[in-house]
């Protein structure tokens, strides 16, 4: 397994102006010592070709692979015009990923407008939206990674997540599993870990030894290994503890798990 870091790990630093994409790349190559970086739409100051070329060149000079781009999309909108705008957004970031040489774009199914009670009503349009952008990704020569999301989304458990993949039926929409997002935790992870094409290693809390009491990596990592997973694992930190102390401890723990 190859270790990367998603830039959302430093959301607070980005929000405070203490971090930008270039500093994130430098931090990943030095202090974090990871091999890949996963970027997100919300942290791009611009997407002009000259900037993307500089970003790609900087990553290459630091021996970092740009392993994916994360899009914050929502196909749960009731208004067809708003859903169309969400599809346009995803297409735009597919084009950015293509220019950066990133093989994967992270997408969400989204949040059914009106709440979980409207999941059934919003479901068909969500599936159509994912089919549309998956086809576009295929023409661009890359894949969309569908991330499982929380209780208010379309994919709170493995049942809904697998149903989405089955109904979209596209080789260009692949499972991107977030270890901390299923509402039932391990039962859903156990059903989907063997399908993973990309993994987000989420940390909601950080214990003294660096582990997350709510995400059982002592069980998850061996299960990935047993399934023959050799892809990227992106470290993702969302704990309340300050980044300066929590990130090094959590990342060191994840490295120990992957090395074991």
C-alpha cells in the first residue's frame, strides 16, 4: 500500500491563510514524508494552465504523485438546473485532473434535498447524474472515485453504496472508501473493503498512541492486506486536536499499521 495525504487534513491552516497548495506539497514531501498528494477543489486559488503547470512541476520536483482531485459536488438537488450545474462542476474538475495527470476524481452521490426521507425521491436523478459524469470521465481517460458519506447522504451504509455502484454500472465509477464515514462502521466496511480502488484513512479522534478509538485500523489494515489491496491510502485528519500535535501522532500510527 502507498501512503498519501489529502489536503483537507490541513483545512484549518488553509482557512487561516497559514497554508496554500505549494506549502502543502512541501510539507508532504518533508515533514510528513508521504509519496502522494490528494488535492481538493476548495483549495485551488485558480485553475489557469500556467498555475496548473507550476503545481504539477512542483509536485514532480518534490517526488510527489498527484493521486487525485476531490470535488465537493451534490447530486441530491431537487432543481434540475442546479443538478446540471453540479454536473458541469464535476466535468470542470475532471478537466483539471486531466491537465495535472491525476488518475482519479473523488465525487459524492450527494445529499437528498429535503433530508433522508427524500432519499427515494431524489435517487433516480442522482443515478442519472453519476452516469453522465462517469461517461465524461471515461472519455477523459480517468476514473471517478465514489466516496461513501454520512447519515444525511445517499450512501450512509454499504447497502446504499453498493446499490449506487450497481445501478450506475460504469467502469469509470469506482469505489473510494472512507474508513470513517459509514454510520455503522465496521459492518459496512467489511462488505466493501475488498472492492476498494482508493482509500481515505480518516481520523476523527487521536488517542495517546495515535490510534482513533472510533476507527479500528488494527482490523481495517489487515483486511485490506488480505484482500490484496495495493493502492493508495490517503491520510485524512479531521480531529478537534490542533493539527500541530494531532497530525504527527496520527500519521505515525497509520505508518506503523501499514508497515505491519
